[in-house]
C-alpha cells in the first residue's frame, strides 16, 4: 500500500495514529512510528479481519496495524492515519514512553539522555506446566511444558536446568510453524530423590542470544526476559 | 586426647560444652556434638593459643574447639567439658537449631520432621572487588578479585560470567595454602562497550558441586551460597 501511494527517497519512518479514546481527554494522541524496513516487511500488515471475520472492537476494528515481533504499541489499533516521515516521529509516545537506555545503566537510575525506541522482543521462554509448587509422587515422570519466542530471527533451542543453572539439557522444541509464532517445548524429568526441585528454562535464538539469569534493568521495565524458574515438590 | 582418654567401641559423637554466659539466664546450655570421624580428624583442634599468644577472650579463652570447615557453632568457645556419646547429643541446640531439612522443601514451609544437623559449608565464593556500582573509564581493564572456600574437599575452580550466566570463563585461582583456607581468585576483564556490566562468580569443588543460581531455601536460612553478582558502570 505504501508503495502504491509512492514513497519519496527520504522516507524513513511510518507513523500510525489510531482512534484510542484515551483515559485522559487532554492526553496527546497515541502516535508511534516504525522504520521503513519494518513497515515494508511482508509480515507487517494493515489488518481488517481475523479468523475470517471482521476484527473485534477490542482488537482494533475496523483497521489496525500488525507489526509482529515488536512491542505491542507499534501495532496501532483503530488506525485512521499513516504518516510517512523522514525521521522518527517526535511525540511523547516516542520520546518519553517505549524507550530504553542505549547503554545498560545502573539499576535504580533515571532514564539517561541517550535512549533507543523499544522495538523487537528479545528471546524469551516461559514454563506453562507444571504450576509452581505442584506436587508429584516420586515414581511419577514430570513433563515440563512451555513456550519460547523471539521478536526477530528464530528460536534456536530451549534448555532446562534441574540443578539451579549448573548443567542444562535440551528440551524437545516443536517444529517452527508460522513465522513469529511461539514454539512449544517439552522436557521429561525422572526425579531421583524426594524434595523440592526447580526447573529453569532458558531459550536461545539463532543469533546466539540467550535469556539472562538477571535481565538488564531499565527504568520503564521493558523486555524482562530472565530465566523462568518453577519449583515443584516430589513426595514419597 | 580422646584416644589417650580411651574410647569405647560404641563412641559415636563428641559433645562440647562451653561457658557461654548466654543472654538469657534460663536458656539451655549451648551443647553441640560432632561425629567421631570429624572429632578425630587431625585438623580438629582443642586450641589454647593463636598466633603464638593465648586466645583472646572473644575467641574462647582459655580453651576452645576448632572444627574447621563446619558451621561455627561446632567450634565451642570457653570449652570446659567434652562428652563422648553413643549418639548425637539431644538438646535444643541439636534438635531445634543448626538443622536443615533432609530433603529440600517448598520455600516458606515450616521445618519438616526429617532433618539433618548443619555440618560442613557448601562451596561458596564472593567477589570482594570491585565494589557494587563502582565506576570505570571505558579504556580501563577491570580486575575482579575474590575468595572461594568449601567446608570439605577442595575448591576446584572459580568461573566468572559477564553475560548473566550465558557463558563462563575461568578465573585465576591462587594455589592452595593451608587446608580449609580460602583461595583468592582474580579475573581480568576488558570492557567492550559502555554501560552497566555485571560479574557473576561461581565456584566448583572437587566433588562436582557448584554454587547454584538460587540456593535451596531452608527455614533457618543456613548455607546461602548462590552466585555472587556485582555490577559496575563503564563510562566514556
């Protein structure tokens, strides 16, 4: 659509504006822009339907952006305007929200002057089963299940540690479905002793990034992707 | 000394009683017992001198036990009585204090019936330099220094991670001095970018035990030995 409209050579960013009613009447309109390379990606959509039906209102009826793999604020709902710009849009939702420090800062500090816009999600995984503090009989095999995803690139593998990060073993990672879809994983564990045991999940992407033990702190709290830890009790 | 006194075949534990004044006049006397194998170890001492001088009062003058590598309560100060027993001593400092669950329990739970006495320290390390949140110029090499120790066996190696547990590199571990003495380690790091960077230290003993990312929780809070993490700021 952007190509059909004609893009000038200096087109750099595309801003979407939606009809967010806003909880505060005087608040600035919610406008976020994304770089042209992401706007032109074949997976970035202007969507008016979902599952062969019109979009539900809560999902942005009648029209919304879908910018997969990126922070949700890029996917403007109730879209009514697209602006092609020669630079990132300047507005409070670009300069004061959805930003992270360009260089990791000391935990607890204020936002430094040097920031970047929050874009793609880093590699992340979650254990969805068992539930925290679930109880098992000692003779039972425990199957750990979960999901892994990453904003750009691919999930390469998921590892589970049952000894608090000393050793890691590969989980079974389901085949890749649609691009950007999460990947399910499973890991079978035969308890060797009674008592509390924890499962740590750590996913890697195909660029060598792994979930960290402790994610870098940032003032607005984005992109938390530390190892997910679920403990269970193995009873006699 | 125990051999000179003569030990019966069923001698199993040795209890030390000291002259602890006690903050509460009605409190039970502080009596702890240790197994015969530890009592007969050549490194377990009845000490009356330190650094060629009588023991200072605060260190147990005139006589104390030194049970190296074990929780401090085993090293009875102001010792006046040793009792050879055919089983662990039964008293509040054996049955209600200095105990840990035999099997790891769910965090927050009460002490279960099945417990063991706190004995040797697990493998542990600490970063002693740099200080948390220290600041460095980007061109500066950062030397991480610390100590590692273990209650029984030997420290095998210390590893440092500068990427939140994704990869680990060996620190330089100083040669072993006296048995039970801590080992110093150093690790040189050349910053590759500005910003906050953390150092994680993890020691391994010669039995394959490593410090855990998260130590097993126990109601009395003993033996915390999780990875030590110190973050610093690399400035332009």
